[in-house]
């Protein structure tokens, strides 16, 4: 608006919509409506109505409320701390102001106490309160982590007498748990979620998420009230900083998405290789037992004695059974939390290990490989057929290689640089995710989130 028009008092050309609304306001106030578009006239009643609307402003940032009433001729004089009619160039008429503010975004403090209604205060308190209560409830109802338990087959003593009875003896029962855990399926989603929440790892992840949500909700509320407690310049600096963090989070999301896809694919392939090693170990053990069982059924015991062929072979097969069991147990002791609870004394009590054999394992540098050496010695002594011996030793070598491959697969890690980069990027991205929801509003005067 030109200064000449402002000085004249009412040389104003409003848009058609603004003119219509201003006419309604003037009519309700008992004054004559402002001039229509294109008509230049002095209208004291119009400025009187606008002056009354402008006089309601108590703080600089409350100027934004006058825009809602189609009053675009009200400004703020920071020198006298009072509203005045005018334009972007200065006050109306012959009044002057050293520090004239026309736009509410330029106020020193973006605070208007009219905005702080009880509903707004409740809206600031409720989100952190809900997250805090959810965090507290999750902590209270968190199930204790599952503690590893010693395998049941070790808790039961195995004797040569029961082994000699064969199928008529008291045999070990099959485990009810599957070889590999599968994702639980249920027709109802609620049942599926309950099954998943029973997992201690998922519960811990949920608690961490609620804790992060609690602190980020506090951070959001601090951003909501920051314009009311800091000056406009500091608020603009804070806004620019948060927008930079928001851009960083978007860049991290792309980087983490690419790296994590390769990482997840590699870990799934690693898991399949571990399962393949375990299945191969099971198959090689079955091969050895099958070949030895068929060989001992038709061949004589290598050393003649007073006992029958069946009794002689039964004691030898008992030792073979113990060596095979010991090789499995010793292999998984360093890999499984449950097998790690098994001590050598427990194996002696269970009947799978002799006291003299315990002393040998203790003195060996690699105790888990000792039962494999005993198996090799057993095959070399008891199997006299060259072809059968070569076949059994081949299966035994395959068993040893698979066990070693299992340990190698479990110890396999990504390069240290990749792990460090992946960990840093993921943590940085997780903690900057809430910043992606931030938006700035010059109308309300605070940073907020789309979720709020």
C-alpha cells in the first residue's frame, strides 16, 4: 500500500472477497461498509472498525489473529508495545514508530498467550504421559529372559545293560521341540502377536522403542514451547538446525536401506549354511551308525574270546555309541547356551564318559576333537574289511569337516570396517527418525510433528 494512500486515511483497494467480508463486519458493527473495489473514498467508519479489532491485540505475535478476521491493516509498534493501524511501510496517519513490525513472523518472541488454552496445555502433557505409562507398564510386565537349561538327555543315566537290551531296553525319548524354530502361525492376528511378545528379545525391543518415544515426545513438547521462551533469532537458528538434521536423516535412510538389505541377505544365507552344517552332521552320524551296524551283524569280532560274537560286538558298539554322543556334545558345548552348562562330571554321571577318558580330555588342547580321534581308532581296530573301513573313515572325515565348518560359520563375521559403519549408520538413523516428522509453521510459531 503506498504511503500516500495510508496518509490520506482510507485510500485502499481491497480484493473483492476481502471487501465483502469487511462489509459484513462493518454492517454488524453499525458502521457503513468500506468502498467497493476500484472506488477510492475516505471511510472513517471502516477505519474505526479496524481500529477496534486492532486494539484487541495484546502481544506482537497475536497479530496473526487479526488476519483470521480479515484485518490486514494492523501492525505492532515494538517501541511502545502496542498495536497500531498501518501498512508494511509504517503506521497509519501521522503516527510514527521507531521499531515497526508488520508481519507476526518478525516479532521478537513468537508468543501469544491467547494460544495457551487449557486444551493446548493438555495436548502438550498427554503424549509424554501416555508414552511414560506405556513404558512403565512394559517394564512391569516384562517377562524374565529364558534361562538356558541343561539338555534332558544328559540328566538321565545311560548304562551298558540298558544299551544291550536293544529295542527292549529303556531308550531315550525324542525331543518334542523341532530341529529348527519356525515362525508361529495362527489364524488370528492377536494370538500371533501374543506369541511374538513372549519372546524376551521382542519385549526388550518394545521397551527400547517406548523409551525412545517417551524422550522424543518430551523433545517435541520442548519444541512446541521453544518460541515462547526464546527470541525469534534463536528460534530461527534452532529451526535451521533441525531442518539440517531432518535432511541428514533422509540421507541416512537411503544409505541404511542399501547396506541393510545386503546385510540381511548375508545373514539369512549365513543361517542357512549353519542349518546345512547341522543337517550334514546328523546325516554323517547316521551313515557311520548304519554302516557299522550292518558290518557287525555279519562279521566276526576281530579278537577271539570266550564270549559270544554278539556280546563282544555289543561292548564295542557301546563304546562307539558313547564316542558319537561325546563328539556331538563336545562340538556344541562352545556354540549352544544349553550345552555350555554340561560339565565333564555330568557326562561321567550320565554314563557317556569314563573317568579315565575325562582326564584325557582335560589334558587335550582341543577337547572337542578328542572323541573324533577315538572314533578313528575304533574303526581302525574293529573294521578289518578294507573297503568298509575306507567308507567309514570317509564318513568320519566328512563328519569332522562338517563340525569344523559349523564352528567356522559361527565365528564368521563381516569385516570390522563394515560392522563399524553399519552400526554407526543404523544407530544414527534410528535416533534421527523422529526428526523426519518435524515441520515448521510460521502461522502457529512453533516446530511441530505431523503426528501431533
